[in-house]
C-alpha cells in the first residue's frame, strides 16, 4: 500500500472508526493510551504517512518556513539559508527554499506556491525587478503570514528587515581607498531601485565629500552583478581622458571582472590601481591576487532573520512584531588595495 495508506485503511484493519484513528494519531487524550499505541503501531506497519497539508489546514500550522532567494549559488544567499536552517531546525521547522533568479514573475510564483503550502512564515531577499506594486508581497502581509526581508529589502509596514549598514560599507570601502592614496575613485554600482545599492553609492559619495574629493559623473557606471560587466565597465573607464586610479564595486563579481581587465591591460594592482569589492564571496580570498571586500556576515543575518520569525510566532499576545535589524559591515583589506601596512 505504501504512501497511499489512509486512516480509513488503518480503521478497517483495527475495526474502529476513522475519526478514532485520526484522534489517536493526533495524540488526543480522549483516546485511551492502549488504543493510541495500537494505532501508532499499525500505522507504522502499514507505512502510513500523515498528510502534512491536511494537518496544516486543520491546525493552522505547518511547521514549514519558506525562504526565497534570487539565486542559491551566491555565497551570501547560501550562507543566509544555512543560518536560517540552523536556528529553525532546532525549533521543529523545515525550510522550503525557492529561487527567483531575479525574475519578478518567478518571485510571484514562489510566493503563491508558499502561501498555498500553508507556510508559517516567509523570509526573502527581493529580486532586482521587484516593484512597489507587487501584489504578491501585499498578499503575504494581508494574510498575516510573518514576512522578513534580508539583504535586498523594501520598507513595507508590518514587515521586518535584517540587513547590514550598506551606507557604512560603501563609506568604509571608499575611505580605505582614499587612505591608500587614491584620488580618482570610480564606482561600479548596482541598480538604485534596490535600496542596498543606492545606500552603498551614498556611502561612497559621503566619503568623497568628507575628504574634499569632487564626485565625477563619468566615474559612476551601473552594472548587473556579472564578471563580464566589470570587464566592460573597466574598459570604458580606462578610455576616459582622465582615468580613475581606483574602483569601489558594489559587487565582488563585477570587481573580479575589473581586476581581470586591469591585468589584461598591464596595469599593476595595487601599485597603480586599487580595487575593493562587496560581499566577501569565497573566491575573493583565494584569488592569486586576493580581493579587498566588505563582509556582510550572512550566516548571522540568517540566524537573526530566523529569530525575528520565531519572536513573531511565539509571542503570547499575538502582537505584530516589526523589527529593523542592521548589522555592522566589516572591511577586509587584501592584496587588491593594500599599498600601505595594515594598521
């Protein structure tokens, strides 16, 4: 009979009602201990598995939490998932992982699937395309399902967020380049429709301003997070009449492309040109020329996002909890920008 065994099959074998079997499997104290033990033993013998969706519909709790990430092959997202799983698994929750591939249509499909699966909460990082009018996100909030954004977020009433201080990260990266003697610093930026990229840019601008360095429009290039975009943007910067002497990139992958292009053109790093990325992807540490970057503490980000969810579902007063958790970024100085001894 396998997985298709039902409570009716168990009831038939034991010559009791299906309702009694259902109550026994739910450990209902109104059913005698002897009967409960017999039902559990028979269910095991018949390979019976409870329909979790049916239980969720009945109890209003599935013990599943949905996690939506743009792509699982980026270190920040895989590390966040690890942190979420570590803190939720011990509390009896299973994690359902979905990828949006930075496609808002797919993100909406993910949300609908998780709502239909009766998840107890959703923890997500938005796509580059997610619009303010995204009805699926509003549907999560309307249904009262706890929603926590991490990394890429939008400010929505009733939704908690766990991020790092991207402004501070942008400031630290740029200040470090200035401290190395760089005066003409370009910024390879992400899409400003996503707050984290705008905040990193604002930190870059503030550091320039605080050091009396004029911002140059031609030194700002928007890219997607691809290595080839970093190569292309760097080629454009090197063709300028007045070229930069450093790049702060909002993405490690774009920074990798920049380093590849600089080396292809025979430019010495960091002697003649410095580069700092953002995210601390694993490859940055193991490159032949290790890359300076900003660490986002993604595992901690995941653990905290899980804890915010747990606070939401375990508060006795059923009060809506909205938290804005901001972690401090850490500058990791490596070969790609280190001209001076590290203090």
